[in-house]
C-alpha cells in the first residue's frame, strides 16, 4: 500500500510538472504579446498580435479543460449520460464542423455511412462527439494541402438490443513513427513535428480519447505509416433505441424560444470579478 501511495504521488507530481510546463508556453505568449501591444499604433501589427493572443488563449483553455477531464477520470467523478439520440444527426454535425476546418486548409473531407440499420441509439452524445472530434481534428491538423480525411461509420449487430458501431478516421497526412504509436495514448505525448507547419497541442487529447472509449466499453486501435497516413478505428457497443423512445425524451425537455432577445432588458449579473463583469 505504501509503494502504491508513493507511486501515485510520483505520478501526480510528474503530471503537475508537465502540466505546468505546458501551461507556461501559451501563457508566456499571451503575456508577451499583450505587453508588446501596448503603445502599438499600426493596426495591422496590433491585429496580428491579437490573433496570436487568441490562438494562445484557446490552447491554454483546451489544456485546462483536458486536465479537468483527466482529473475527473482519475478520481472517478466523470460520468457518462447516455440518452436516446439520432446517430446520423451527430454525423451531419461533424460533417459540417470538420468540413469547415478542412476547407480552410484545402483538404478534402468525406463522410461515408456504411450499412447502418439502426440510427436511433442510446449514448452520451457529448462524449461520442468528443472522441470523434479529437480524431478528426488531429487528422486535419497533420494532413497537408490537397490531402484527404475521411470518416467511415458502419454497424455490426451483436445481440438483441445491442450493436457494435465502427468509426474509422483515415488521413493521408504525415503519419507516425512506430515508436510514437506505442506511446500515443500516454498523457503529454507528442511526436516532434514542424511546429510552424502543424502547430502545437496539449498532448492530452489522445489519452482522454482512449479513456472515454474505455468508459464506453469500446476499443480504439491505430495504424500509421510515416509520410503515408494514419487510420484510427473506434468500436463501441451501443444500446439500440427507436423513434418513440427518442421523442419521449425530447418532448419532455423544457421548450425554449430560440428567437428570444435580451435587447432593451435590464439584467442582473452575478459575478464578483470586475474584469469578467466588464466582459459580460
């Protein structure tokens, strides 16, 4: 028990040290470009600095969110909230979101829906989207211009009321070395790549993806070849639902008026931080 406690302490200390190091990089950029912005009168230079502050802020926010997710998984507080959902609706949303990212980088993105007999399933939609977005974001990030990224989905019937859904993400990107493939699901693991070309990341996305897949009683495998591309395959057993169960859940939700406006209203803001008050 003492050895296990010491090992856990060492692991947490290493994690905090790595997390602190990863946080300093975007934080230094935010502080540095904020200081450089003071007194700048050239609007083009100022716009460039603000863009870099925004990018660094997003990286820092992603890192904090990833650390919170890992902490929840570690202490067992992360919960799945499976509800009836329409799988094809999620795939259409992903197609829209990733399509915009791919188009901005002149990358071809294709969604292929194979043999799916059941589009109504019971699943934590947020976590399923997190899994697929992590994989697709990486695929787009590490694929060069005119390359291709694809998402293929198919269904294998397992038993009454349960099917295995197979999600395959392929890209024609830079690929990974055999050594890195063996470490890809470890936290803060990143392969040395051209930062100017591929940008930076938190090194936590794949670790979280693997853990969430495990929580959903699925599995994830990766195949990759340098300068050829990468294939991630996620297999998840999902309980099947139907349109009646789905609508019974949706119809029980409180109805909100999407067109509601706060223009001309007086609002009470409950926020004790003066800067956040100003932002609000």
